[in-house]
C-alpha cells in the first residue's frame, strides 16, 4: 500500500536552532517528492520538488534530501525563525496513477 | 500574476443543505485539485480535474462532486450536508497534472461550517 509517514508528529525548538524533519515512504513507482509548508488556516506552499535523480535541493534556509534507495527524505531548517512555525508536509507522487500521496505532516513550533 | 482564488472564503450552512464552492486557478493552469482538511488532520484528496475531465477521485461519498469549465475554473458541490463536512476546503492549481514536477499552488481555502 502506498504510504507516506512523517516524524516526529510535532517538534518544539528555540529560535535560532536547526532542526530536521523526516519522511519515509513506500510509494511505488516513484515520480517525485515534495515538501510543503502550511501555516495555520492557510493553503500549503511548495518548498521543494525532487525527482529520482536529485538527492539535495535547497530553498533558502530549507534543504531537502532524498535517498530513493531507502525511500527516505528529510527537510533540514537552518537558523530557525518564529515565522517557521507551521506544519511541514511531505508528499510523494505515484507515477502510474498520477496520484499524490500526502503525509500527515510535522507540526513545528519555534519558541523565542 | 494573480494567485489561486476561492470563493466564498467563509460559509455557514445547516445539515441537509447543499453548497457550491468555486475555484479560479492561476491563468494558464489546466489542473485543478480539491482537498478537504478537518481540524488537526492532514489534507484529504477529493478529486483532480484536468482539461475539463475528472482524472482522479479520492475516497469520498457521491455527495461530493465537481466540475471544470473550459476556462479551467472549477466548482465543487456537496449535497445533503452533514456535520462532519465542516472543514477547510482547499483548491490547488498546476500547469499540468498535479503529480508532475510543476509547482502546485494552493488557494486560501473556503471555511465551511455545518450547523
């Protein structure tokens, strides 16, 4: 069964610290993996999209990695800011049915 | 370039009524997808329309339906509303199919409350 699992479910860190969010998936055949940031009550915003051949992609202070062999991805946030408080969602695209498989998200809280 | 717009932004209905939500994608985008998000829950996929045809459908009852017009604007309809339909309904658009590598852009959502 195609699944995307994210950990941790929630995370609290101090402003200025770094953190890493994890995503494991069983989706096959794989097309691409993306990370979204969703502020409370708003629509998700795309951070990165990675295909099979890409293993690192950055967007400012956000760096995503992909290991297609172990079917794992991570999102690293550097020098966190209060505005980084949000849910971060990992989504994997399944190639044969053109479907997106959504993870449940990690809720990140940045404390001053 | 204007973003994805959704109307109305807020809606209050009573059980048994029906509702129609509207989504205008970014100009030139051909794919429109709809999602339901309940408090504390992840996004649940409703359906995707591409070039006026429904391409994928999630696991929702037949009370949930949608359509896409020739200008790519989309509507979704929920009939016989239930309390559990209270949620944030999000629309997303992309240039081609949502599962491709094109960036998917989300609208601000319609907050539906069923009393």
